[in-house]
C-alpha cells in the first residue's frame, strides 16, 4: 500500500531525526483530524495539505513532492509518496 512519508533532517545530516509514514488509504481522514493551527503552520512553510491529499489519490505518482529547508532551525523537511 502506498504511503505519505514525512522525513525531517538536520541540514547536512544523512540520517533523519524524525520519520512519519501515513498510509494513503487513511490520509484523507487523517488530514481532517489535524488541528487548523497545525495546518496553518504547514501552509506557512509552503505545504498545502489539501493538495498533498489530492496528489496522493494518483496511483502513478511516487517520489518527493516537497522539500523545505528551514535555515533558522537548521532543518530540512522532505514529503514524499512511496
């Protein structure tokens, strides 16, 4: 089953600090459970949760969707479909 994977790295590190995987089958429901404040914070970073849910419905789409580098916090966030 396909899954949405969110991986957080410290910039320059090869190993992730945090990895979250969400099966695509429950992604739409899970996105509705995220507090509006958290969804707004994602949007401020350029991550549109509704668009990710829409893209996840395409079974042919795999790979990295978004990479965000947060230089102030020295983090890199990678969102992908696998």
